[in-house]
C-alpha cells in the first residue's frame, strides 16, 4: 500500500523539524499544506524534504485537508495518514495504523478522552461532537476530533466535502459512515505541551452545529 502523510500546518515552524525528522524513518512521502503561515513553516518543511503545498491566506484546517486530499488522489496514493503539525501525535504509532487499515477503510487514533488527560476545552468539544456524530451515523464513534487518522483513497473518492474548518473532520466521518465504509480505532498517546489551539470555542462550535443540522436533512 502506497501511503502519504498529510500535515495541515499553520505557524508550526518550531514544532515541524522534530516531527518531520521522526517521519523520515518511514518509507512514506510527507505532504505539508501550509495554511497561510507567517513564521516560515513552508521553508522549514522544504528543508526537511517534505512536499509543500502553500495557501497564501489562512483558509482553515478543513480547506488544508481538502487540498491535501486532492493531491493524494491526483498522485495515486492508496491511503493518507493525517497528523497535526504541533507535535501532539507520536509517529511511533504509525505501524499500528498500517496494520489496522488492512481490514478497515478509516482508522482513528483514539486518545483517552477524560479531564485527567485532556485540556477542558478539548474534552468538552470532543465529548459533545463524538456523541452527536454517533447519533447521526448510528455508530459508536470515539474521539471524533482526533487529527491522527488513516483514510483509504476509496473514501476520499466518494465523500463530498463542503466545509473548510475544524468541522471537516466530522464531515468526513459522517459521510463515510453513511456510505457504508468501515471505521475502526487504535489507541494512541497524545502529547500535550506548548501547542496553541486555534479553535474558536464560539465560532467553531457554531460551525459544527450548522453541519450537524444540515446532516439531519441529507
């Protein structure tokens, strides 16, 4: 299976070098979609040997994902492994994803979702979103907001993504589940440190609500 790593990146020049160095151990191309960064993220990624797709203006994580997905399909990859660029995801879990995808269409890296291990804001949005998606899809979806996931190209070919921000990760799961694709889970460890969340609690929650309401009628 030919797999590419896709990293949507926004002002993560300080965190990317260590992540890209760790990824270099694996025989996969890494694609960094620089979503309008102003800190030299593109230059750092190029120096590390990554394929860089740059958006001159910040358009949102979902739009960065969509551009990366289009590139993955264009270049004929069999699957794409998405990761966040802030160092939260441990590349050592990659073999677990690759083993799990043999029998699945989407593999989600699930964290321990609790107030003991997760910042309050992340916990609240994750719990609510995961519950809502589970109800909409009639499946048990755990840790729906994880950015660490492996997706087969067949899924990308079938889903029609319309959103551009954080709700895109939810949109993928809803559409994939409704189209009969299998979704599985592998445990991962999240590394919380100095990373800064770009989630706007009010605006991004509103966007998610709008998506969920639309999904009720589709």
